[in-house]
C-alpha cells in the first residue's frame, strides 16, 4: 500500500532514540550491579535493547534502499550515498557494541572491563547514529528529499543534477 509518505524516517527514530538513552541506561545498570543493588542478570537489559537498535537500524536501512530511487530524482546521489554510508557505520558500530555487551554477560576476569568498555562503545555508536541522522535531516531540509514524496509528479522539484550546480552558485554568491 503506497501512502506517499516514506516509512524510513519513522522506523529510524527508534534506534536513534535508543542509541541516545542506552549509554546512560547501561552505565546506571553497570553501577547498580557493581554496588550490589542489582543482580548481574540485569546486564541482559542493555543487551536486549541493543538487539532492538541493531534490528531497527538494519530494517531502516533496507526501507531506505527502497526509497533511494525515488529520492535520487530530486537529490544528488552524492548526498544520499553519504547518508547511506553513515547508516552502515552506525549499524557496524551497533553490532560491535552488541558483541561487547553480550561478552559482558559471562562471568570472567574480564567481565567488568567488557561492561565498562561497552559503555564507551555505545557512546561511539551514538556519535555514528547522530551523524547519520544529521545527514538524513540535511537530505530532507537542505536538499529537498521530502519533495520526492510530496510532489510525485515532480512539479516544483529541482532536478538533482541542477541542485548541486545551484548550491555551488549560492555558495559563490555568499562568498562575495
């Protein structure tokens, strides 16, 4: 069912929101486990939440791939590719964070270091997500990606090839 409204932006907000909260949730759980206020089984909470981040990031990427052809009609491909690459980095960092979080479940002499390290890695992952989100926002608000869905006939939409030229001309004018 085609609604004319892309699903990618709606789906991608869940992993981004969790990515913002998760380092802080994980740090609190780490502290509470270390001070014996929570059982070590509580470490499963950030692991499960990170699974959700990874699944929804992957899903958002797949849905975004479906929207790409439509958006390329109004936005230069270089901007779309930059956003896509940032999304891939966010996914890779998310998987790495999940692996370290998961390794922190098993009791070993490295458990505390793995748990603490996972908090740092979650912060790095958050940075990757924020950057991907920033580029996505630029696609919509700076480069007009939304017009691919709001103007299906292309009326009033600047062609992607012209966009880069006009942006360059505008930057040159701003320099004067």
